[in-house]
């Protein structure tokens, strides 16, 4: 497999190198030849910088997944975004009710504290990692911004932003239905209706998803599939335009998961697992005596008011979210009846953001000012039921988080708009609180924490310069300060380890964006370097004591490239390549004094590459081929456990007519088991989540 992987990486590199050479030689071609061979690319419009703008004009590394790509690639949730974006990784920590890891350029989310990567859906911040696993249906595009974004977005973030934009209501009636079936008893229904209740004034859009599939992992001890996933999600959008200056929008959404099977992880070292449990397991297999369950209830409401004045535009975004997650599992990961685990997470969040910005047509001086406030409260319960003593060891915590911020950014263009100078600033103030108890058999077993409070504040600057050689070629350099507030480790008995310090980063990026319209080529490159101080890392001291530790310093560098090339009118090649070198420069475990200096940062792939070939002919035929490769990844800070590099092949073909489409797709064609990340158990070894096995799906779309 190593030879195949190396060849795929070389193929990715050679493909991109050939495109670079093509781009350099393209201007040499004669004007007559260009006119005969024009293969134009469609422009990509994004709102990454809070205004509609061509992707090629944004002075930051931004990846965009369009609605067409979401459909073609079979992307059904935020987890499926991995493999499509350079230097981007997603991992669900077992079940969908539990927290999700999102890694951008070596910086990851952890279960404790603020997320390093923030997710927005229709301008509403999803600020807790227990809400990151979201279905993606009726979505217009997904934008992924890398690096600190605090001068443009209300919720502060040090690693990046996932900005999900759903499709708005339309002024003409439109109805669509999608049916899907497949192996593992997969079945799915996705429907949408949109149109005007009052022509040109009041618009409605309703969409929903209902899907189910049996588990992908087999429990050989009980001869059953686990991780059965049952999804129900719906969204309603209402937009009212009382005049040309005003727009009022209301978006309501719900998502429910009811899954049988909790934390379906597989052993990385299967020989060691057999020696401990006495059960031999193969790929995509485990041996549990208890399957567990998992459920999620997530509801959201967003009220967005826009006013377009003569000299500036004003936007108000009010958001409210409720989350109720719960799950239990076989906590010893074996057929033995030792102990079961359970977690619950209930949270309510309110946010208010005001933005005022210059008009879209103002190109020589663009500016944005914003105010942000959020108030979040979460009740968290975790613990184990120990059968040998018939008692429960349980932690209960109430966590509060309040955030206030003033932020702004401006860009002035000089020399006939060729030179751009950007400056931004953010003042961030946050308050964290915790009340926490631990009981064993109903009796207090550790010192409770009552009304713990801590405040943090930080000034975060950003500066950038860009130069546009022409309409199709630009170079830029940016520097920004990133920040994650400190807080409290709610699953920690020892007072000296409860509080953790803020994480502060300095991120720099040199980028090049280019487009060769006459050759149907778009090529973007970026080189980045990030220095992190007091890097926040989740550390398990024992089964019931987990803390957020601060690594002294982390050093991250890398590069990434994305390209699009129209080979013919019907054939398009897309490619990505991301390389990250993330190292613990200074890191000593505060509990054991063990040093990890020079080790690779956990959960960060050394590289990821992908080639995507799409054929969409005039006859209605469609096909897509995906070749994805991910480099080796250390799963722990000790660098004792490593996930090997892996390759995934996805294929899809179909026929597209005026009112209907039909597709047949296969994902993970070679049925490769690859490890994503999980938990190092002291008895059975490292238990990891894995990518989906080979799946086959048949889908049909119908448009009324």
C-alpha cells in the first residue's frame, strides 16, 4: 500500500506542477489560438469578508465547496468535508452526540474550552464543539477560512472559520425531491419547496432531510452492526422586503439524531486487542458486550435585519440555539461486563452581532465595524457505572461563557487599485465560570468547585498587503494575532490543574492567486507560518481526570495549493495539496514532567492531496472520480501511536435530464480501513474512529 500511496502523492504533485507550467506558458500562445480554445471558468462569489466578492480578490487562503460539488461529491455532513480541502481534517470522537475535532493547519478543537475553529451557519456562531456534526442539505456553499478571523467575525477564533451558507428563498416557485438508497440498509429523503408568498416582497423556503443507515462496524461478540444512524433535520427560511432599503430574514432549524450504538471505535493494534479480550477482530470489527446509544436534539433560530443606506449598510444578527446531547457506551471496549460510561451535554446560547460597513461599490476604501455579545450556559454530566461495586462515579458541571467584542477592518486601494493595504483590530473580553461536583455512589468524593470565575481580555491586530498585477493575478502577505480564552477543566479533581491559560498565536501567510481565463485555469498557492504560545491540549490523567494543559510553544509551517483546470468543455480537473509541519517546540507535562519537545503535534496529518475529475457532457452523462491521499498522522502527543498514510478512491456516474437526475456512486472503492483518532485505553490500547467502509448508493433527483 505504501507504494500506491507514494505514487498518488507524486501524481498529485506532478499534476499541479504541469498546471503551473501550463499557466506560465499560457500567455505565450497567440491571440488567435486563445480565441479558438477558450475554456472559461465560472467565477466564485464568497462572503468570507462579510461582503460579496470574487474568491480571487480575497486576501486570504479561502476554500469554497459549492452546492454543485456538495451534490457531486456526495457530501452529506460536515464530517465529509475532509479530503476536499487542503490542510483540513475532521474527526468525530465516536458518536455524533460527542465532541468533534476540526483541525486546520495544525490547530485543533478540544472538548474543553473555546473551539479553535468556529463554525457559522447563516451568520450564527456554533461555538461549542458538541454541535459541529451538522447535516449539509439545501446548502449554497461552504467557505473555509484559515487562520485568525477576529477582525471580521463576531465570535473569536484562532484557527479558522467554517462558514456555511444555506440557500435563500426564491422569487419563483421551485420544488425538489431527492431519494437515495444503498447498502447497509441506507435510505434517505430530502425535499425542498421555495417561492414567493407575496411576489417581490415576502419569500418562503422549507427544506428537510430524513435518513437512516445500519452501522458500518460489526460487533462480533453479539453478531450485530453498531453505529446505526437515524437523522431528522428541517429548516425554514422567511424573508420580508418591505422596501428597497430593508430586508428582514428569519431562519428556524432543528436537527435530531437517534443512533443505536455508542462510540463505535476499533482497535488500532488488533493483536494486542485479541491478547486482552480473547477475541479476534478484523477490519471494521469490535467486540463489545454493550452497544450503547446516542441522541442529539439541536434547535436554532436566527433573525437577520439588513438596512442599505446611501453611504453605508447595517446588519443585525440575533441568534439563539439549544442543544441536548446524550450517549452511553461500553467504556472498557471489551466483552467483559466491567463498566459502562455516559455523557450528557445540555446548552443554551444567545448571541447578538451588529455590523456597519461601506457600500459594496466602494472599491478604493472598504471598511467594516462590528459589535458582538454572546451568553452561553452548559450543563455537563459524565461518569462510569462500575459493575463490581454497583456504584456510579459521576461528574456534574455547570459552565458559563460570556463574550463581548469590538472589531473592525479596513482596506484602502492605491495605484489605480493595484495596491491594497489592510488593517484590522479587535478587542475581546470574556468571562468563564464553573460550578462542579464529583460523587461516587451518591456521596461527594472530591472537593467541589463553587462559583469559579475568571475574566480575560486581549487586543488582536491584523495587517495585510496585496498587489494585483492585473485582473487575474495577485500576491498578498498577511499577519494576524490569534487567541483562545482560558478557562476551567471541569473533569479535574486536583485544584492546581483546574485552570488553564489563554492560547495566543501569531499567524503569517504569503499567498499567490492567479487565473488564466483563456486556458480555463485557476491556481492559488499559500505558504504559512504560525507560532503558538501556551498551546491548549487535552490531557487524560486517568479515566475521570481530564484537563486542558498548556504546551509552552508550538511551531507550525506549511503550504497549500488549489487548482481548477477546464480540460475540455465537458471535462474539469480539480486538485488540492496541503503540507503541514506542526511541532511541540516546548512542552512539559505538568503532572509527570515528561517532555515532548520536538514531537509532532497530535491529530495533524503531514499532508493531504486530492485529484477530482468531473465529466458533464451535453448528452446528459455525468461521472466523477476522486483520488484522495492523507499522510501519516500521530494520534498522541507521545508519538507512540501513528495512523499510517492512506488512500481513498470514490467514483460516481449518472444521467442528468431537464427535470430529473439519477446517479450511482461508490465511496472507498478499495474498502480501506483508515484511522482518524480516538482514545488511548490503558488496557486494550488505542481505540480509534475510522472512515466509512465501502458504500454504494443510488440517488434520484426530481424537480417540479
